[in-house]
């Protein structure tokens, strides 16, 4: 990767006529978000019995609840807004923008889904199980057979597609905000997000307590099953099962996550236009740690994203400001940048890999925590190798051959 020196004017504004500099720290940071999702998935999607039925597992799961993976998704949503604005400059083709987004998202998604279909033996006769997922429209309907009907991690891509569709349409409104009012605009958007989640909590049916959820779906017996429930034939045969309305609206519903994307857009404007110059990463990281700790004592509507959004946005903006100032930390190391580049494929292929490992090595046997740790390590290695193959042998060739002129800075954090 060739680093490009930032073009900064006297007012601290990165010049639009120059190629905007790469942001290697944001690329490297993507890996940690994807890894957080992996840790959660390994804990609940590798059906290692009797470990998952033990008191030790219950204690571990108290400290690694669903909001760990949700924090990684929140980072991705904010980061998407930041990088899309960073890389989309005046004069760029909207049609080209849409073409690049489709080429970047769908091939890897479809191949990961195909691996899952083969590994799990998905019955293709039931269109509701797989067709909405392949088309990335599945989270618009609050039914588990669509939200969790195929490759589970792909649920977030339905939100990403809405982000990309709306960005060129709403960009003129974003650009009308004066530079000196960007922080105010981001603050008002944050308040609107909190108000939205509060409305869901107060007036939409769903869990009202503060207990953490998302434990594995257990089946009888001490022998490990050959398929985790989301990959089992019994799951695919189910009629539509409603999701908790407030949970679905707070977490899965794409329109509810759209403001998070535009927080990232405003953060990018603040960095580009000199309104965010702080390079001290410790304060936003401390704030993020405190916010994450607070997720244990708030209702589920706030656990999954709302409570983490402000410090997460500050982390993204500060990491970008550090890159512009030439401050290179761990995330900017070439190995971390490479891991960040394959993180999208890693995010999508991890669950199909876990399904294969479960079917081939776990099912019918009994393991404790040592077995779970070993299969987690195997899942990590195989997922990284598969993601690297997808990125280098499919994603990069497709983008080079069909995407046309690049609208994303090389080495940036874009998906």
C-alpha cells in the first residue's frame, strides 16, 4: 500500500481536488470489529456439548453477551458512512457508485450463501428460507424464517444496501449543513436515534428487562448435534415465527439503522473540513468502554447500538484524524490492513465454516471447554484462509475488471 500525504489547506480542510489520503487505521480497525462478531458466533454457533450446558459456559456467556457482536456491527455501520462520504467526491457518477456497491457486496455474499446451502442442506423448495436472504431484503420482515433463515451474518447487508441506496439521494441535504454546525447536526441526529429507541421501548411490544440474551438454542442430550439450530432441517421446516417487534425494530430493521450510517457521514465531513482534529484515541476508547459496560444495565433496545453510537463515532473520527496527521499505530500495520481488507469476506464465511466443522467433527461427540477452544481456533484459521481466497481470487479481480474507475481510496476502510 502506498501512503498518500494528506492535502490540508490553511483551514485544515483536505482539498477535494486532491486524491484523498488513505486511512489504513480504519482498515485495520475493521478486523477487530469482525473478530468481535466471530467470538460471539463461536460461543453460540459451535454446538459443543456438554460444554454449552455447563455452569462454566453460563458464566462465560455472562461476560460475552450478544452486544459484543452488536458492537462490531455498529462500528461497521458508522464506518460505512464515514468511508462512503470520504470516497465519494463531486462529479462522481451515481450509476458508477451503485455499480461498485453491488459488485462489492453481492458476489462474496452469494458465494458464502452457496457454501452455507451446501453445508446445511438447505431445502431449496421453501423460497422463504433462502430467497429473501439472497436478495438482501430479508430483514424488512419480522419473521425468523427470513431474518435468520440462511447465512445469519448476512442480515446486516440488508441495512448496508439501504445505506448505499439512500446516500446519493440524501447527499445534497448533508452538504447543506454549514461546516460550523456539523457537530450540532451530529448531536441532533444522535438525540433522534435515542428518541427512536425510547419510542420502541415504551410503545412497541417486546422485552423490557435488562437481562442479556442470545444464548445458544439447546437440544436434549449430552452428545453434540450435527447442526446448530439455525442450520438444522427442523429450522428450515418451521412456519414463519414472529420476532419480538421491539427487538427487530431496534436491531434488524434497516430503516432504524440508517441514522447510524449518516453519523459516520457527518464524522467524515468534520474530519475533512477541520472540525475534528483530536488525535488522542484514549478518551473516546475510554468512553466506549464505559458505554459498553453500561449495556449490562439498560434494556435491549439500547444495548445493541444506541448506547455505543456516540463514542464509536468519536473513535472512527479520531482514528481518521490520526491517519491524516501521520500517526501510525497497530491498526495501520500492513498485516492489520490486510486483515481489514479480508474482514468482509471473513464476516460472511465464518458461519458456513462453523456449520461444516460442526457437521464433520463435532456432531455426535462430547467435548468440554478444551474442545470448544480447539474448534474455535480451527474455525478462525479456516475462516481467515477462506476469506483471503475470496478477497484475492474473487473480490479483487471482479472489482478490477468490472467496477470501472475507483470511487474508493486504496487502502481505505470501505467494504
